């Protein structure tokens, strides 16, 4: 009797009962025992009996005499399958073969979709996304939805998918049509894929809009510095009437001089609209830096005032530098590390929240300044609603200065909504005995009017001020004085370049004695010449007023506002009043004279009179012919 040198047996495997379809592989353990007298090398194979396609592997292992080894087997299978994993382990030793079944392991059912993402620029007209069945359940249909964006519309091909089996994918072609209302920066559209069993997935189509028309082009220009300075608050939080300065430094990184370099800024709101032109006192949103030498830089400076109707919103401040000589489509840069997004700086628009600061008085101008004692001064300012509320009925503005004995008011009788503004005019006569110094005029606003009680519920926290310098003719005896006003003569109701205009100066004796005044004019040499002053000498009793007609010949090349000073000299004192004339570059159409206008409006009456006159003449002629003696035969 001869005993076997080795004798192997395979024990029961320890294996899971389920597995996910996308696991790719499954490992399990099983024992192999050698009951023979000699060690043996054991190889493994398998006969797969499950319904899913798979394979089995296990490493060749040496098993000593009387020993047991735990072997790790691996089942490998492709994703997107359903069914079971099962088979029989076949172990082959030196002297015998043994086998042992494993499984079945059920592959879990798992429906799943995926949608890819893509990024394009606003100059691209097409894109594509891929929808894939990532699970192990077939779909009979998949619907697709890609909503349009503000400034971008899409068309899909195909518009839906039929029979997307497990593991299959479908490329979706997307036509893209963009407009100028597309927002600056990243604009994300979401494609949603929905299968017939309710399984869904989404993917992103991102459209990057660059401030450069064709996107960034070339590498010879760079924006090395963008400095934002809000003189009235946070640099990145702008409120109505804030004064903002933006400096943009552009570098020439190339090897040659770059000609005709331009820097442009933009400010885009949430709708994609560029509102930079709405900023007040902005000379131009584009600055010509001229040429920049290689290795050098230059800086463009933009300053502007935030308008009163600036909205609570999120804005995107953008900049770009390009060469008009080389064309923007060939050389343009808009990226800067100083910008929060790289391509834009987010700006937070904030209206005033404090009710007592909603309505302000600003842009105050005083003319003339300095002003002489006894002179008429005009003050112009503008009230703004910079708050977040509308205020109804009316708004009141007061002007006060105790030294000049000023306590005046103006009332705007209308609703004052967010962003509304209104120009307000004041006039004051400087007292003849006023102190020669800088006087501070104080203004306050009153609003939220209660017409029932005739009171204003809100008074501005702030006092708005303007300075008025008074100097000249002060302390002069009030026994003799004069007030000067002016208006255009009715014969020349407008000042026209190349024509004569007559200004009537009205002098009023505000003193206590009869006074003789010499009338003159200054400050016209650059735009007109004096023709005549009639009369040039005026004598007035206290309280009396008279006109002096000043005829001026306006130069041919003049237009716009022009200034002159009307002066009245008396007893060694000269009083002046500044006057501003608006000169038109050409005459407006003449109006029909009063006589012609009267005839046009009453022509029927005159026609009747004419007809009656003709009839009377005819009757007279007939009567005369009847009474005339007969001529002899």
C-alpha cells in the first residue's frame, strides 16, 4: 500500500452575498488543506456559472504537509451589469485536484445618470455635453432641459434621448447665441437630464464673458495694478454721491514700443448692463495713454461721482487695456490679480439706510465769491434723495447765517422718490456793514411731510454748508448805496453770436440820499465789444430805480455761457454785479410780429369789411349813373 505524497482539499469560501455593479471586483477567502506527507504547490482556476460576465483568479500557493493556507480569490467583472456572480473553485496540487463552489453573489440594481460640464467664452457659438447611463438599469427615455440665461439662449440636439442602455452615453450638441446683456465673468447654465424612472443628474455649461471683445489676446500688455479709492467710504462699497477714483497701471512686457494704448473701464449691473456712462462727472470711460515703451508702464486715472439714483445691487467693475494701433482683437488684456475675480471686482451698491440722512443738499455753488457788501449773491444747490425710501408731498430746504441775518427757505411741492433730485436757488443781499471774512452758510432739509399737522417729521441730521467770502465796500456809509439787477431787452430776447444784444441794467438807490451813478461794464473783452451805454450817468432819489441800456456786439465764434460785470461808480465807491448770458451759436427762428399775428387771427372780420366797402362803392356808382342828365340826341 502506497500513501499519497500530498493531498489537498478546498474548504467553504467566505463571500459576500451582494456587490455593487461598479465595484469592478470582489475578493473572498477560502481555505486549502494539505493532508499528505509532502508539501505541494497549488494552482487555481474556476468555472464561472453566474449570469453576469466575470472571471476568477487566485495566486499560486505552496501548502506544506499537514498545513492549511487561507487563499484570497478575486472575481473581476465589468460595470453596468445585473445578475449574479458564481462559480466553482478548481484547485490543482502535485498529486490531486479538488473543487468547491462559491456564490451566488447578487449584483445590486442601481440606476444612475451623469452629465458632463464644459466651459466656453461668449464668442463661442457651440458647445457639447455628454449624458451617460452610469448605472446598470436601462432607460427607455431621458428628457433634457437647459434653461436660457439673461443674454444667452440655447438649442439642443437631440432634444431628448431614447433607449439609453446601461453603460451607454449620448453627446448633446448645444447651439449658443449670446447678447450684450450677458453678465461679465462666469455665467452658469444647468443642463438637467431626467430618466423615465425619475433618475436625474445635472451638468454645467459655463460661459465666460470677457471685457475684451474677442477675449484676452496677446501677451505684450499686462495690467499690473488697479487701485480703487472711494473718498467717501469703503473702496468696494459705493453709495450715492460718493467720489471714486480708479487708477489702472498698464505695463509693456514686450520687446517693442506699443502705440495708441487705450484703457477702458466698465461697471455692469446684475442684468448685464454697462452703467458706467451713468456715473456723474466722468469725462470719459476710455483714456488714451498714447505709446508705451518696452519695459515701461503708464497709468490711467478715472474719477467720477456715484449718481443719486444708484441702486442697491451687486456690480462688477472691469478694466481692459488694448492697442488701437494693433487692434483690440489682436492685443487686449483684462485680467489683474488686484481684481477680486481676476477679471472683475465685485462692488456692493448701497443706498443710505439712516432716515435722517435720506435727503441731502449738495453741489452748492455761490456766485459771486468773493462778494462785496451790498452785492446780490446767488446760491444754487441740488437736493437728492439718496435713501432707500420714497418721501411724499413736499421737501423743505432752509438757509441760515446769523451774521448776515439770513433765514430763508425753499419748498419743493412734489413727491421725492429714491434717486430724485431738484435744483434749488437762493438769493441774498450782502449787508453794507457785513464783516469782511469767510461766512459759512448752513442748509438743512426737512421731509416726510404731514399735511394734517403741517409739520415735517424728519429733519436732516447733517448741516450742509457753503463758504461765502465777503470783501470790499464794507463799512461804507449806508447814506449812499445802490442795488444792480439786469435783464435782456425785449428787442433782443436772446444773445446770438455775430449779432448785437441789449442788456438792461436796473439801478435802484438803496441809500438815504440822492446819488449820481456812472454805469460801466467789465469782463467782455474775450467774447464781445461794448457798443453803447444809454444813459451812462443816472441820478436817483432814495428808493428810485432807472434802466441803463448796455448794447454789446457778440463775437462770431462765441457760444455757451459768458460772464460780464455791470458796475455803478459813485462818490469813490464802485459796486459790481456779475451777469451770465447764454450765447446761441445761431439765431432762433423769428416770431411773427404782433400786427401780422393780429391780422392772421382776425382775417374774416377784415374780409367782411372789405366786401361791404366794395358794395357801398358799387351802390354809389349806380345812383350817380341814374341821376346824371341825359345827353342830347
